C-alpha cells in the first residue's frame, strides 16, 4: 500500500473551514500562504511508515487572532495506490471503549477509529492514528476512496502543531503488523510493552467484585455476608474488590478520602482483619474514578481543603487531581496512604478516558493524560505495589501514557441483564486485544456464575489470558461454574497472552454467519506449547467452520492432536465443527506424543495448563501436575502401568472412546509415571 497524495483542511476559531492547497515534492506535501504554513512529511524506519504534520497559523502580537479551533481543527485526506479488500476498525463507540466494525470502503469507517486492520493483496496492514505531544488523531468517514484522518488537541487557540499523524505497518498477517505498529508507538512515547509490565501476583488467583452484586448499594454487612458464603461453598477466592458505592460522596463529587460512615461505620480495617486469611481472601481492593469520583472533588469539602495544593480547578468548575506528575502524585499519595492503613492492597481506577472531558480547553489532551497517569501510577507503585487495574481507559491517549502499570480492562462492562450482552462482550474483548494486548495485560471483566451464559463466559475467561473474577449476588455463587477455571489453592488456569480472533475471523462479522473462534496458547509442561480455541456461534442459524492448529497464529510448527473438551474426543489435523445458534465449544491443540499424549486435568477447561512438566523416556512418560483431579491421556500404545506419587494406580484406569482417565485422589502437586508398550 503506497501513499499517493494528501489533502489538508483546517478549521479556524472564527473563519471556520479552509482548504490548504498542497504542493507535492520528494515525499512531502507543503502549503505556504503568507504567514501561514503546513507540511506533511513521510518517513520510513524499521519497516514502519509514518506521516508527520507541521502546521502554523500566524499569531498576531496584539491584534485579534484566528487560530486552530478546539474540535478536530485539522483534517488530512490520504489517497493510496490500492485500497484494501476488507477492513476491521476498532473505534471509540464511547469515550473510553472501542469495538469492532467490519468495513469494505474507507468512507464506511466509523467515527473515532483509533486502530485499523486491513487485508491487502500482499497480506495485511495496520494503521495507527497517532497521539503526539499536544494532539491526537483518529480516522473518520469521509469522501469515497480516501482515508480521512482528523487531529485535535482538545483545546482551541493553538497557533502551531508539530505532531505525528499515523504509523503504518505492512506484513503477512494482522498479528505481525499490529505488534510492529504498536511497538513503534511505544518506543516513540517511551512506554513499555506488555512483557515488560509486571502482572501482579494476586491476579494469578481467583477474585470476586462487588459491582454486579450490589452496584452502589454496598456495605460492611454485605461484604461480610458474601465472604461467608464463598467460604461455606469452598470457592477459593483470594481477592475481593469493593467497587463503586463505598466512597464518601455527595452526588457525583468526593467529599472525604475515607469510606462512607453510614455504609462502613468502622472503616475497612477491622473488617479486613477479620476476613483476611492465608487460606482465604488475601488481598482487598477498592474502586475509584481517576478524578477521585466521577465529578471530581466537592469544593469546600474536607477532602478538597486537605488536598488543595494537589488539585486543579478547571474553568468549568471541576476540582480534580492535578494533571502533572509531581503535584497530582501528592493527592494519590495521601489517599493511598490512608487506604493502606485501612488494609487496602490494590485499586481499580475507572473513568480514565474522561481526561478528554475533564480538561477540555484547559490543557492539550496528551499532556493532561500523561500527567494524570504519571501521578496515579507513582502513588500506586509506592503504596499498592503497583497493583492497579486501569479501567474505562481505552482511548489511545491513555494507552500510550501509562508508564508501567500492567493490567487494563479490555471491554465495556459485563451487564447481566443485557439480552445480547454476551455477543457484544465477546466481540469487544477478542478484537480489542489485537492492539491492546501489545502494551497491556488485558482484563476481560467479571461475570456471573449463576447466569444463562455462565458456561460461555467461563470458557471465554479460560482462554482470555487475563484475571478471572465473578460478581454474583449473595447466595448466587455457583461453585461448579468456577471449578473448571481454578485449582484448589485459588490459582487460575491463565494462558500466555490475551486471546484473539483466529485468522479467518479477522475481517468477517461473526454475527452474520460462520463461527467465531477465539484463540490463545500456553505452556505444555516446561518446554512445550499447546493451543486453545473457544468457538461460538453468534448468528441465528446453525453454522460450521474448520478448527485446527492453524487457528492459533503463534503456535509452534509441529503435529498436534485436537481435543474436543466438551465431547471428550480427539482428532488429528483439521475438523469441521458445527454448532447450533448460541452454541459454544472448546478445542485444545496438544503436541502429539510418541506412545501417549497427556491431556492434563480433564476437570479444567484448559486441561493442559495443569501439566507442570512432561518428560519422555523409552516406553515411559513422567508428568507433574499442578493439582489433583481427573487426569486424562490419549494413548496410541497400550498403557501397562501408572504410578501416582509412587503408588501403583493401574487398576484404577478407565478408558472410553479412546480416552484414558484416572482420578488422582490428591490435592496439590502430583507426580504421574506412565509406562506403555506397543501392541
């Protein structure tokens, strides 16, 4: 895909829209009109094509000015030599969340597209509208056959812009291009990639969140009741998140940094001391908005007076944490110190992409986002050991501003009562991960274990690669829906990255036919890799699609056995899967072994995750399991003897439809030794 031409249009504060005639020369396009000028320059470095804009409007020394307007004052139209055949756009359908739209033409792209995947004649391409130092870009629908890019600083009166417009990567697959273009953006912005961001230990364990259980009607008594229910049902939850509702607020504004006294009359400390235990809930967290609360702090309140030197008063009357690393840090530092003294171990920080709305016409948007994230993360690192969940923060100015925190929500909320909620939840999470996963450990949100879609959600969480937590109301937790996701000690069966759509799902709307395949991979023993493919029929009629190792783009080359987890059967190579409307399936891709192929623990969705090690010898195989349960293997030869932790358990083997199983009767790490011989 080659750039053929650019066209520029600007919007002034007073005169309004104005087209700038550009002259093309040697990879750049220029405009000179008296004291006003503009220049677009193409650069290529490390396989990334980028476009850069310099535009300046004459600023009068003392006369009235007419400078760049606040809302999208620059439009760049881009003509290419050959349009892509299909596109998937990830656009901000709300200020803080993106979702996919499948398009055939540039003019069909939705407003505020912030990541574009394209199918080209040579493979694929990904275009990232960039965030600079003072402005950000996004794709919009425009004239037929051209890509329309708009740029804004979110404030008016700027006379000079010197910003990147986009980064473009081309390659064989979307996965390759997405990684390349996001890595280039991370280098430019000086932020780390996902593999360089720590994944907090607590999120390796099962959690519970209060939101869909209580919404804002939370109290100490309800938290205690839920903890008692979970203990009684022996669900190994290891962390609790107290979501919105605990804060001291009047309307939409925070007036005190300590918990609301009517709901938590004794604060958190004694409750947490009573509930915390080494074999139970170990970590307790709270929710808050980036502004303190949705509308910031209440002017004149106790909190506002105590924190006045760390707060920023906007022209619109909002009182917010100062959007600058040092000053804003003081607010979060003071708050988190109080919370730590109350026994709080982590925070979930919501409303992050409201930076645009908080500081409109106050500060350049990227500057405000950068300052807020540095202030927040400095305090979270110091007082919460960087145990921070970023939420409502999928605008690119937030993604490219986080200096080190590791976990970020990957979709809009799970909403239990939404009739078509699962489909939207799946679409957002799977496609958003194409770019979000490069910089973040993706959080696919909570779910209800007591719900018509509980199994679908459970399988989706099993392959998601992120934290797993639920939010059932008091009395509603279904322990059986949780057990396939978690070991006895509370550890979850987490895979190696965020799950993503299979190659043949990237550019086709799965609600209009076919099957949606969501794929991931993880360790198979100490040295191998295995894959997982969750399959869903999101359409209204029965549908079919092939499933094979080729669906998992980063699975190493080799021969794999495909294990149908729900039907307990295996096949080699590919197979066509047929599901009814609303149906789901789970397929595990296991490295084919000589003699026998261990499946792992059959009572876990991702059975192979339980294989801590797999070692082969002549006529034998040893495996160490992370936990006890129903061990399963696929034999090509006759199994002659099995030892479990040194005890002969051969007589307890069961075989059905080519699958050999054994109940280990143990908890915790378990050693299996299998002997076999060919018949």
